[in-house]
């Protein structure tokens, strides 16, 4: 049996979306980030990322983590790749070349998109209206223009790899999602905006997102 | 025939090391970074990352890029994974679980190690002795203590995956290498320092490194 550690309001959204795509049965242990213990409405979770029981599973104290038999795996984008390859059928690679392209897009998302996109999301979520906050969002958006332009150029078809929705799209979409809070930026890249909407219209994303929204902040 | 684009003084060291491990024949196109055109001793390269001919290969203008038949691949850590899987025998994964762990370690290296390690390397390379430069190196080193401690904990055996040297070690070693310029930091993690020395003692690394050192700055 697969066990996935990590609450919905974390990068566990990625494997949770993938598991909703495949319908694979799994045990969910909704470990929360330790900093959320101090928040008034933290979910009633059995473990947090500083719990000794969780650190025994993942010594770096990060969620999500997957355990599948003898395999313990961290890094959300590697977990989705594994689940797709092992249980995902057409969501995973059909050849070494597809495997390589899915890894390429996952590394691109992690290194060129996720950092500045998360900076935008967290700053906008705080609702800060200061000049400093606005400048920080503007600089983060500027960092994203080259990667988003590159992504737009790669989206000549509906999906990134193999002419079908795959874990490659899922991994990139989950990083681009943070930037979607910046509507004007997304409007500059209509191909990216339309692709993200296609990905998020999938029933599995919708199911995952509803569960995430139901989790206390 | 494989074609690899990218000079030695770039992230092309990663696939060049891997190709030295496997001995696979390839065509090398030593594309240089466009900013080096203004340096006095730039290598005499046929193309740079702003050349239209290179942008036709990789629109985001980054090296390295691999072309193998119909596949064009960017992201250095995905290129090494592909080469190992396709041509590397025991350097690549022998199972879905090994594939996942190599992807996990590659993503870990790219997201938790490479940024601050490169900050250390570039600051020390400039030889700056200002208080600001020293503070920046100290902050970057502090960012690396948690990931390097985690890596040290994972090095109970000589290598990270499957009890043998693999592309997982190569990808992480190439990111940790930037931090090795900070001797005192590495001394805090003897297991990491010894593992990096083992990896870099391999004849294929030595061959790649000699070619890199021979390339003009």
C-alpha cells in the first residue's frame, strides 16, 4: 500500500492531484508544516514536519513524502514522476525520450518558475499594498517573463509531451499556478493561460482542489 | 549521432562528465555564453547563446543542449539522466524505484544546493574581501547547512543510489562542487567531502576537468 505524507495546503497537492488522476488507493497522513502549529485554525493533524515520527520518515523534515514498499521518496516533482511511471499509464513516459522531456520540464519548473512564482503568490496573498511589495511583485514577474515566453513557445500543441496530458504538464502547471495570482502577467502569455486552464479543468485537479479548499488555513 | 551544445566552462560539464564515463561518441559544439564575447580571452567558439543558429536549437538560449535523433533536450540534469538511462548501463536506473531516487536527488541538488553553492563560488572567485561579500558567503553557507547535513545522513554507503556510482551522484556532486570553494563549510560535513572526493577521483571526471581547465576563461 502507498502512503503519502503531507497536508493539502502544501506541495503535496502535486502527488494528490496525480493520485486523483489514477485512482490508485493510498493511505494519506496529513502531516502539516510545523510553523502552522501557531496559527489559530491549523488543521487537526496527527503529525507536523518537526515531529520525531515524521523526521524518522524524512530527516530533512519536508512534505510531501511517499512510501511505497521499500521505497521512501521525497521531492514532490519526483514523487509525481514515480507515481505516473509506476501507476499512471499514459500519464507517465512511454519511451526514454518522453522520460527525458518530462524530467526536463520538471527541472525547468523547479528552477526557472517556482521561486519567483511563489514569491508573487505569497506577497499577493498577504495583501500588502506598500511600494516595496509592489516592486517585489514586479521584479518577480520580470524574472518569469523569459521562462513563461519559452513555455508559451513550447505549447504549439495542447500539452507539453507526447500529444497528451502527462505528469510533465502536471508538474509545470503546479509551479505556474502560483503566478496565476498575477492576472496581468498571465494575460501576456495567452497560450500558457489557456494551457493552465485546460489542466485545471480536469476532474482530478478539481477533486484535489476541493479537498484543499476544505482544509483549514 | 549525439550532438552536445555547450562549452566546458558551463553546466555542460555535467553531460561531458557523463559522456566521458560512457565513452559514447558525440559531436561537441562548444557554444559559449553570450556575455563571454566581451571577455578578453573568450574561447574561439563558433556559436554563442545569443546566436540565431543556437536559438533555433534552444529558444531559451541556455547551454547545455543535447540533440539525439528527433529529441532535443535542455536542462543539464535531465540530459545526464537521459544519457545514463540510454547509454550508461549501470550509471542509469535499474528499476522504477532507482529512477525515482535519481530524480529525487537531481531535484534536491537543483533546488536546495545549486543556488547558494553557486553564490559562494562566484563571490569567492571574484576575490572580494568586503564585509558585504563575507556576509553574503556566510548567509549562503548557512542556507547549505541543512541540505548538506541531509546529504551527509544519506551517505551511509559510498554512493547515493543502488550501492554504486550513478548519475544521481554525478548530478548532486556537480552542484555541491560549487560549494567546495568554501573549505571550512565542507569540513563540517566530512561524509560529503569524502564522497565528493571519491566522485571527482574517477578518471572520467579527471578527463572532463582537464579539458575544462584547458578552455580559456
